[in-house]
């Protein structure tokens, strides 16, 4: 292989157009060579010189493509990833990895047999706020963490058109925003012992999950991840408490809005938060101070993918980690349906 990875992108909706295409093009060792979509005009306007294919199958069969990025609706992730791996391609799948953990396990085994990279785009590991929370915990600023609460709340009372709001496998915010929040918790604390969940469709006319509240059991530590579409005035995005102090953080990372506005990684101040959104650390001794947010860095994911393929280093997100996110989602749905706590390990 040359010292550049040729990338084919499947899907040019929100995920493909706003996140994947711009981030791929921001990494010098990657080249966005082709996109499979019906939105040929939009691609030609956005990315002159990039080939447009009518179907994912045509793109996957193209011999010049090294890496296939799947940014299509959730229920297509498994069959398209399987087809790409069977064609000998490296594969990145947008989150959520798959609908079931069994599907995830099948893809992991196939990637191993084929000797191909398989990774999942859990981009919010590189949010400014989460990077800062992680740094505070790893530095020991909070001591031993007793409770961790992360919210991803919005105010969207109207039902939007599109597959994410329709009743279908993998739709709803548990698979969408929940995949981010669960992944962040697993990065910090590993797989929980058990999951207790409340999962609902709250809005009038809602046909899929638009609210969840998950409690993850880590022995003496409790982790809560929660999301709602009926929150006009959000509270803290993160609230983390330990025997050494507390950290509270409001606001949300600005990289998505920046990408939507046409701003790209590499410009001055990319990923940096306005000081008014810096989090607050309160120590056990009563000291109170602002903690400057680390800059967000979504491009780091694709820099890591290029390094994994070209240099043989571990990928920025291992497929097994993304599979564990799906295991937690499955446990949450079972917990809500049966109104009981679901153990993940003894």
C-alpha cells in the first residue's frame, strides 16, 4: 500500500456530509476518493473530483479503495461492513456499531480472519468537555470517583422526518446519543457489573425511544447516563463527584456546529471552548476554580485510523470496545422491558 489511504464513504446524510467527509479530508494521509449516495449534485458541489457511485456495492467493489467508511442508517451497518470486509477492505463504521452484539462479534471475527482493520467512529471521545472530564479524573483532581453523571439533553418536541425517528431496529436516541454517553463511561470505568434502565417514548406521536435514564453499577461507584428530547433548559452536561472534589460542566462541545457552518480542523481556535463554558472544580477543602477545557479534536480519530493502517499501531477505537457499548444498550432495553436490573458480569 502507498503512504496514503484511499477512502470510500457510504452515505452522504448528516453523518457523511457533516462529520466523515470533512474530517477525512482534513487528514493528509487519507484521500477521500469516492462516495456512494444518490445526492450526486451535493457531492459535486462540496467535493470536486470525488467520484460518486450509485450504490454501496459498486463502491465496495472498487479495487482502488483501501478503507470503506459506513455512514448509512443503523440497520445497514452490519451487512455493509460484512460485505466490505469480505471484499478485503479496512472498515470504519459510524456509531452505533451494529444493532446487536452478536452482529458485532461476527464482524470482529471476520475482520480478524481477513486481517483487516475494523473500527467505530465514537467521535465524542474527542469532545472538549469529555477530554477535560477525563483529564480531571486521570490527574486525581477528584480523588476516588463515587458518582458520575452525563447528560445529552435537547429540546425537540416536534417529531422530525427521517429514519432516526421511525420505528425500526436501531432507531431512537438510545442507539444514537446513548452510544456516545455509554462509550464515554466505558472509556473511564470499563464495563459495568449491571445496568438498570428507564427507556421511554415521551413525546406525543413518538414512535421510538426519545428518553432514557441508565444507572451503571460499578460496585461502590454509580454512573448515570441520561438523555431527553424535552429539556428546554439543560442542567450540567457532566457532574462528577469524588472524595477529593467535584467537577461540574455546562454546555456542549462546539465541533458539530462548527462543521455544519463550514469550519474545518486546522483553523485557529478549532475545538476551543469559550471561557464562559469552562467547568468548575470544587475541592474537598472548599477551593473553587475554573478548569480550562482541553480543545476538542474530532480529526484525531481519523489521524489514528491512518496511523493504524499505515503504521500498524492500535486503532483509536477498538471494535471490541464498540461491541461492549451495544451490550450495554441491549441490557438497558431488557432492563426497561422487564423492570429489573440486568447483570453484565458476576
